[in-house]
C-alpha cells in the first residue's frame, strides 16, 4: 500500500509540474482565417438560414479563388442553431473555445442572434449579428456588430407606398411576438404618425403559430384599409393565406422574410391574389429591374450571375444577408491583418478594424462604423416587390 501511495504521489507531482507548461504552450499558428457561421440548417428558420449559408459560402469561395485575404484563405466553420436561441449561444461558445475562430456571425433570425451578444462580449471576440431591430443597437457593447438593417430605416417605404401609391390612410398591424416584432411595433408607433398613416389595430401572433384567424377577424372588424404583417418566420407568410381564405382582400404589405422564395412557392396562389402581396426585399433580388443608373446595379448583377452559375437559382434576401456578412468580415480582416499567433490579440485587432469601417457599400446599405456606433448604416437599400405569375416585380425603391 505504501508503494502504491508513493507511486500515486509521484504521478500527481509530475502532473502538477507539467500543467503550467501545458497551459502556456502555444498552438501552431493557423494557416487560415477561421470564421464561425451560425445559421439554421434545421428547424423553423431553415428557409432563411440555408440560403444565408449559400450566400456566405459563395463569397468565401470567390475570395479564396482570388488568393485569399492578405495571402491567407478564408475558412468558414458552420454550426446549426436549430432555430433555438440556446443552441445559438452554445454554437458561439464552441466556435470560440473549440474551433478558435477569429470572429463569429449569426445569420438566421433576429431573436436567435440576440442570444449571441452576451457570449461575444463575455469572451471578447467580435461577433456579427443578424438583427432587424434598432432596439438592440445601444446594447451591442464593445464586441457585437450589426451591419444589417433596422426597422426605423425601412418602415417609411411600405407606409409611403400605402399612402402615396394606393391613397390609403389606415392599416392594421399583425406582429410577431419576438424581439424583431417588439422593435417593429415600437418604431411603427413612432413612424406611422410621421408618415400620416393611422394604425387602427395591433394584433400579435407567436412565431410558431398555425392559426391567425382570431387576429385576422379582429383586423377585419377594425375597418383597416390595409394590413402590415411583421414577422421573421413562416407564420407571417401563412397569415397571408389565411387572410385571403377569410375573404380579407385589402392590400397587404410585409417585412422582408415573407419574400423568401420558399414561402412564395408554398403560398403563391395567395401571394398573387389581387391586390397581390407587396413585400420589402433586397435590391440584389431585383437588379434587372433597377434603373440603369442605379449605383448598386452592377454589384448586384455580378453577384447574381455568379450565384446562378454556382447554385442554379437566383439569390434572394437571405442569400444577400449571408453574402453581406462575409463581405463585411473580409473587409475588416484585410484592414486588420491580424496576428494569428495570439488569438486574443487577433480578435482585438479585428474588432478595432470593424469599428473603423468607412463608406462600405454592400447589398443592404452603405456603412460607416465607429466605437460608438456598431450599426452604422448610412444609406438603406431596401425595395418593395410584388408577385405575379411566379415572378417578383419591382414596385418601389428608396429613391422613388
């Protein structure tokens, strides 16, 4: 027994002596810029996450085919958030601790991406979130960035369409119970009076709802001249179908998620019923119908043609989101030229580069960021589209 004890003590001593050296040992220097990409590959938001992955992957391929960034390849490491905020946070932590990424991005939906904010700030790694609400802009802190869009920028476009193009003065809001929906209602209550449109009813639905007939009945009884559907998942598209089945034939406008090709394919009959649905969308999806002198037309054309060549289908809104996030990250990596021999230093260098982004023109806007502004969209680029004979038709741009 004494011998066993002596051996055990000796092993413990050796282990303790070795531990400090193991903790200080440097890993081999990475030979690529590793970027974590969190998106819904399964679950309720997969119709958004999978297209975003395709857009992100194409940009990475183009960058690497052109020689990489600062002579190094861009490596995307993909994670499935499964449509869950918890899974999103866990995936971010794995990307940070296990895969040692230099930055991480969430691409599917507003509510999911918000769960990553505390993770990236606690771990001091730059993170890009796909959030559609400006309510979160002052909560990003030092390490989270949101080079996407905010509802306060694009709410005026559909309201002006209802007011100026259709001559309507009232609408009813059907809003998703989520962070995105909360921001939508907050800003709609501010912007609608400024645009001289009265919201006569606010109705709410859960993201996984399958029956919106009670809310639609209330809207029908309100006498609203139109409906503004605000959502980020399939329930918002389903509401279009149920409204038309109930004989509610007033104009309907929606937020960008409802223009997803997957939703259009599922509900084409109802999208195209007159008056056909009008949805916010990206310039990228409508480049052929943009004016010849539009400054973004050529950028959108080049990406669309490359995307069609790679995937055999045209890109839509979430393909643009995935592509845009990687373009933003690539711009920061190129300017940062981070020292990958020290991941902590490298992450800080990338964060500093993101904060000095200046006049960066992307599919969804032009961005100038600072330490005090991690959103930075100076020029919004949304458009309105409608649906006819299986095709999207441009209705209105921000410039109209």
